[in-house]
C-alpha cells in the first residue's frame, strides 16, 4: 500500500515593481522549480520569466476568477504539487489578489512560504524622508468621493505615516481630498518606482497639487505618502529648542522624561527630540 503523497507548498513570491533585475536569487530558484505559477496577469509574468530564462507553466489568478481558481490550485497543492503565487508587481496579496488562496491553503494545513522581495509601499517609505518608525499601509481608497472622504476622515487623527496606492487618473482627486480633510500636511508622491522615469515629489499637499496641476496628465504607477497628524502639529525648531533649554534648567530634569513629554505634546518622534535634548544638554555642560 502506497503512502499518501505529502501536499506541496504554496510560495508567495515577490516580483519586481519595475526594474526586472530587482528579484531575489531565492525567488528565481522557486519560480524555476514549482509545477505551476499562479499569476495575476499571465502576460506580464511570462515576460518576467522569459527575461530570466524560466519556463514554468502559468495559470491566471486574478480578482475576477480567484474564487474558482483557488479551488483548482488547492487540489493541485493537495496532490503534492508546488505552486508559486505572484502578482503583477511587488508582494502578492498586498492590494492584490491571493488572500483567498492563502487562507484556503493555510486552513487546509498546506505550508505557505513567503519569498520576500520588492514592495512599492516599503520602497517608497524608505526614500520618502517621512517618519518610518511606524506607518499605516492603507492601499487603495474607495473611488466615490463621499466614501473616500469618509475613509480619510477616519485616518485624520492617525499619528503614523500613511501609505496609499492610487491610479494616476485619480491622483489629483486624492491629494485634493486629503488636503481638505486632513489639512495641508507634508507628503510625498512616488511615481514610477525603480523605472527609468522614477520621481519623488515632496512638499506640502498644496505644493504637490500645484506642481501636478501645472503638468497636466499624470502617468505611471503612483504610491502616495502623507505624514501623520503629529507632523502638522510640530512646532518650529526654534520654539522646541527654547522649550528644551528652559526644561533642562529646572532641577532634576531628566532627558528621557523630557523627550517623552514633548513627543506626546507635539506628536514628534521621541528619538528625534531625545537627540536634540542630548545635543543641547552637552552644549550647556561645555559652556
């Protein structure tokens, strides 16, 4: 009597968001050994595999067929085949199809293995210049104006950096809505990440809006970051410096407690304030 064939593995493989060379060695090995690659767009993935000399079989798995396709892929996994799930670009299931398949596989006891790599959200955040110690990935907001405004209002008091995905056709509307609901905060529009025309547009929401309106059409994939509510409440550096100096002059003042209090008061990163406190304290001690 033959032993039951063990189930295969479901690999969640991150693929390039633009530059085809932004793929890990491990991802290439996995894509080259699995029995099938489930792709959001088989044409797009076929070009990537061809670029790297990989001839893995492809099946489509996108938002319109995922329910039906997941059942078939689950059957193949249960029969012992290894399956790789990829999206058009970046890390699968983040604002992309695949959640249902991953959930079904996990519930069936099939091993789900992430193969980390490119992500537009993390790439944009790392080069944005906005606080990175804590952030909220929002993804796509509702398309309808009212629902979008409601979603932005729910995020208005969020102190963390906010990360959005949006179509270039709706980018102006999103920025205008964000400025209206959240105020004129610092933000960064990241366009065409890792591609030839990669661009970062930094400034207040009003400034970015003015820049884009002067251009006309917006093209390319967009990742949009908005500072948390604390950023807008931050005082001018001179004001913060004077308050730190006054607090340090008080008997028993401790840098860590002072940094925590000012960070909570102004919504500024505690680490940033602590560095300034130490710098001023050392300067006063040397004087």
